C-alpha cells in the first residue's frame, strides 16, 4: 500500500514511503495532548456510553463502553479512562480500563495502554494483554486519526510481545444498519496483529463512534439523561 504525503501531515507521523509498512511514530508534542475532546469517530467526553450486543458461543454477549470522569497520568500525559465491561450469558467475562488522549493540533486519538481483568466464575484469573506506554519499551499508538485517509496504516498499540494491534482504513463510505439506527459514510477499519493470525473488521460512525466489533453491534449510545 502506497502512502501519500498528506497522510504524514494529518498524522504528524513518520512514514516509510511506498513500502506499505504501518506507522508507529506520530510526531506529536506531548504538550498538545489532553484527556478530553471529540474526534469525528471517537468521543472522549465523560459520561458518554456505547453499548454493543450480540452472540458469543451461542450466549448473549454485551460490551458496555463508558468514558469515565477519571484521568490517569501515563508517560507524562494526562489520559482519559474508558471502561469496557464485557459480559457473556449475564456473567462478567472481562473488564478493561483503557487510557486515551486527544491531540488539540491534529484531533488524533492516541492509545496509552490498558489495565485488564479477565474473569472466570466470578474471579479474576488473568491480566493478559495489559500494557502501559513508558513501561517495558511500550509506546502509545494511534487509535483513531482526526482525518482518516483511505489506505492509511498505523499501529494502535506498540507494546512489543504483548499488544501490537494495527489498523488499515479500508473504506470511508460504508452503509450500516444496527439496532441503534442506520448510518451512512461509515468508516471501516481492518485490524490485525503480528502476534497472532486472523483479522477483524470494525465499523465507526461519525459523531457516534464504534458501530460493530466482531459479532457485536451497537444497540445504544450517548450520555444518560439527567
């Protein structure tokens, strides 16, 4: 996949020309990064909720994503805490606390790591996949560009040996219908990792955020009414 110059300007990134590699450095000044804001496809405002539901091994699965009114300083940057609470068959399967920051200059959303609690029979049995930028060689990745460009490739996580998810923008004009509504001009992202085989597509709507993650589809979104 050939990178064009405008991709480097939008990301503030260092790219490798025409070799199709994934960008893993982004040229941001940490002073431009903060915990609150809204990217066209990623809302980082406290109280915002996305709920996705579907089936996981023939059981009902629900993933509730909540932007918390909490921050955490990681690698010198104040990040926003976003909780993902996943249940299968009504039982908690995993709770993740993700850490994000938004650039005031580019509107990019950066991913600074995650704390992971994996459950079995109501007890935490693993923290697999946990990482934090600034520890053990890990660096922040680009979760969502401020202006997604067709064909652009970037790392979402840069934690060698632990988490190396990467994304490719494969469409900016999808149509999608789910319990939460009908959406046009949907962003389609192909996610892969060099640590495992397989691939996954995710869909995002402008002004809303994540619409589909694997078998789960968005059923509700927004801030609770006071």
